[in-house]
C-alpha cells in the first residue's frame, strides 16, 4: 500500500485484495461496519481502516471458509485483529515477492 495516500478507490482496493470490485460492493451491503465515504457521484473512497476491515472479511470468508453470517458474528464478537490473518497476509506478500523475483531471473 502506498503510505502517502489517505484514500483509495474501489479499483485499487480490489486489486490489493485480488477480488472484483463487485464483491467489495456486495460486502458493503452485507457488513454494516463497512461504510466507505462516497462523493456526490457515488464514487467510493476507502481509508486504511476500511481496507483492514476488508482484509479481515476476505480472510474470514475465503481463507477460513466462514459463511457471511459467521463472518459477521466473528467481526461482532472479536474486535482484535486475528493473528492468523496477519500471518496469511505476510505469507501472501512473501509469495508475491518470490514470484516476481523468479520472473525477473
């Protein structure tokens, strides 16, 4: 993530997570705590906190295999970041780095 940016558009966030923008819009309807700012045209602006929440939702639904209801309950009951989610994120970043390194050789 670019450290200097305060807001990210839906395309940037979708690329970060490796999902479609439509999935992010769907999750917005399913998770009440996810409310990115919108301008008059309806363009979404995601903050780092929004992206952290999206990463957590992605981890719970895709990596842990929870249903949307299960993920909602997990987010509602557990406010602290999940250590496993952080490990998976770090491993994914390492994998991306290694793939790029392999391609450059």
